[in-house]
C-alpha cells in the first residue's frame, strides 16, 4: 500500500526516530517534513500518516495547519506521536481535521519521548532514554498492523 507520513519533529527528534525506523524497514514509505513543505499533493497515496511531538496537549500547530490544507478527501489516515507524559486526547485536534475530509481513521500510536520543554529543562528533562528500542519496535508493529 502506497504510504506517506507527514511529520514534524523538533527539540530532540523523538518522533523522527520512530519514523526513521519505519522507513528503514519499509523504504517505500515517503516521509514528508511539513516544515520544509507547506503544501504537498498527497492524492496518490492510499494511506497517510501524521506524526508529531506534543505541544500544549496536541500535535504541533504547523502539522495541524498542514493537515487542514493538504489532506485529500476520503483517505485512510493514522497518527504517531511522542510525548513527555502519556495522557489521552493528544490526537483529538488532528482527528477532527481528518474527519472533516471524510478520512477513515486507522489508529494511533504514541510513546514517551525525552522532553526538556519549559520547566522540565530545569530538572534535566523527563522521559529520559525514550523513545527506546521497545518504543521503536512497537511503532513498527503498529505500522505493520495497519
């Protein structure tokens, strides 16, 4: 199945580590950095993933903006994210955008990622060592299960 994953990965490249592992095993997957491509024609892809770190409880604003402008109608989509601490609802804003385009939501995978944002920097960060090998292996399994 023809798949693209649109992403943004800042600070510690946590999300990119997951995507690089998926790309290594499945070189046919197209990775699109939304910070380098404000627009992209995704209509030729059967499946489109959206991947981001979490900021203020949701995907980074640049990825959400990219989604609003670039998701073709009626596509299968999935979500991957990394976060400093696990909570529910991180993908809610992204899911709502996808639903507006009549997307079929295939699922989501989220794991911890090293986080030194704001006050966490003062204590040396949280979720040190993540994503680890297990997190990466589970991300690959998630992708394979789509």
